[in-house]
C-alpha cells in the first residue's frame, strides 16, 4: 500500500514535533537522512520512505 504525500507529511510532522527547537530540527534532518539512506530511500525508490515511516511512527 502506497501512502500519498499528505499522509507522509502528517506522519513526518509527528516526528518533527518531537524536535521543537530550530537546532533540534536541523539535527532531525541529519538523522532522517541517515535513517532514510539505511532504508534504501532515494529519489528513484519511493518505497523506502514508506518503510522508514512505518518503522518510526
């Protein structure tokens, strides 16, 4: 089952809410990039983002 962009955005916002300070958001961006890479996400593989979100939310 594929998620639409709005559903992905809602779930990502839940994660970003855990990092209210701006510098924490920068940290979250870096963490996101590392974890998404581990799940095989790239611009050619949208299934990787689904796996990442399901594992984290």
